[in-house]
C-alpha cells in the first residue's frame, strides 16, 4: 500500500533534480553572455550600496594629496618635477607610513625620459626610501608591458615602480600585480604596494567561510590580453563605500606650506598624491552617476586591502550553492507531500511556492548580510533568485512531459 506514494516521492525528487541540473547548465552558459555579466554587475552595484559607510570625520589609514592646481599633468606637459620634489620632501617630515604618486612616470613611447629631471627625481625617491625608511612608489602605465629594467627607464629604479590599472571597462576590480610577457618579475599595483607597507598580512576572511572564498593573498592569477599582449595578472574586488569620505578628507596643495600646516593629517598615513581637480584621468565607477578621478579609485583600493576587503565565492562554492538550495527545497516539499499523502485536499503546490518564495527572500537578505558583515559579494545572487523563480514552473513542465 505504501510503495506507490514512496515511488511517487522519489519520482518527484528525480524530476526536481533534473530541473536543477538543467537550470544549472543554463546558468553557467548565461553567466558568460553579455546580459549575464551585466546582471552580475548590477548585483555587485546593488550589494555595494549596502556596504557600511561612515561620516567624513572618521579618520582612515589613507589620505589623498590633491595636486590638481599644479601646472602640467599631461604627457605633453608633465607635472614639474621640482614642485613634486618640494612636496615630497615636505611630506617626509610629517612621518607618513608610505607615499605613492598616481602619476605615469613611464619613459616616452619613442624612448627617453618623460621629463629631463626624472633621473634626479627618481634618485631623490630612492634616497628617501633607503635612508629615511619611508617607502615611495611611482606610477607606471605606458611601460608596464616592458621588461622590469624599462619600467622607469633604468634597472635601479624598478623597485619604485607600481602599476595603476583597474579591470577595464568595469572598475569593480583592481589589478593587484602584473607579470609582463617573458618576465619572472611582477609589478605590484599602487594599492597593493601601499597596503603591504601598512600591515604584514592582508585582512583574512572569516575562518569558517574562508574555504569558500577566493583568497586575496593568493588571488588566482590568469593570463589576459592587455594592450594586445598577454600578461599574467591577479585581481581583487574594490570596496568603494568610503570613496566620498576619502574625497572629503583629501587636502589640496601646490607647495610645502599647506603640508606643514596639516602635518598631523599625514602622520602614519598612506599618502596617495594625484589630481582630483583639473584632471583628464576620469574613470566610470559602478554605482556612481559621474566619472571619478583615478586617484580616488586608487585610494579606495588601498582602503579595501587595508581595512575592509571584499571577497567573492570560488567557482566550486557557487556551483555548490546553486545545487544545495533547490535540493534542500525539493527534500522539504517531498517530505510534506509524503506526510500528507492521504489528504486529497492538501495543496502541496501552494506549499512549494511558499517554500521557494521564502528561500528567495532568504537569498536576498543573505546577500545583504554577507556583504555588510563579512565583505562577501555574492555576484550571482540575482541569477540564483531568477532560477529559483523559474524552478517550480520548469519542474511542472518537465513532469508533464515525462508523465506522457
């Protein structure tokens, strides 16, 4: 007498599992398409908006020194090196933790220094770094695909060089380091170089969740095409929740005077020198209505690595979640269906929909809790929600086809 209901229960679970596998295959393919990637980015933008932010009065480990009022700032008219040297030497007297210049100091494409005073300026940076133990880093962009000894023109300057690139065109990730073709050496990003001077090890995720997350310290490297050449790169998500606070705490200067007046603002800080005002370096950021000066992106990436890093699930973890959620629901619905097998008036379809809606709400709320409390961006949580909405409908359709 009980064989038939048990058999029907297993058939129900089997149909549900088949539906889950079909939806999982569709999801994996969909994530590789343009609409799928846009939906994931929309999910990233939505979750970013739930990150905790703070009032501008909260002091952060990174500060931006805005040199937008200085002349130059273009490849044709570089920022005067004597002005930069004066600012740098004044900053050193305030005892910062480290200094980075968000300026491209690469040699010219056709060869030669960008500015004839570059060697003197680089030598000053090396002297400060070696004698006063204050790390200084100089941005490199045009020459990043060159061998290490050409990043800043000479081999002795390569320890000063840092990359300034973000993932393009979506700036939700910063490139932590880049290994040029045919090279064993990597060039760290400006943000990673500063973060590593601030603390010996980068923040670690919750130990219970760590096995499910991509690690920042050992972020998976991959080969990508940059500037028509293949590079090995590693990336990390950027937390932009403090972008406005970083801008509000920035200080503008054209001379050492204002630095001396605000010397307490730089003590033990990571200082990023760049242009907030009067700059062509404006970059779109997800969730912002206007393009943002590149130096603020760099400072946000530094803050992310030092204080509040963001993590994402590994591919295996995402697949596991995609399978476990519907399987849990299937077993739950199958149990209540079997327990009420003798009640002909029992509407288990309604119970199934209620269960799926409850899990959908749980996924949405869980995505917000994960990002706020653990810094985990669940990129595909919107696609998971859509899959859960489709699941009962597709399951019913498949069941009808098989019953025929």
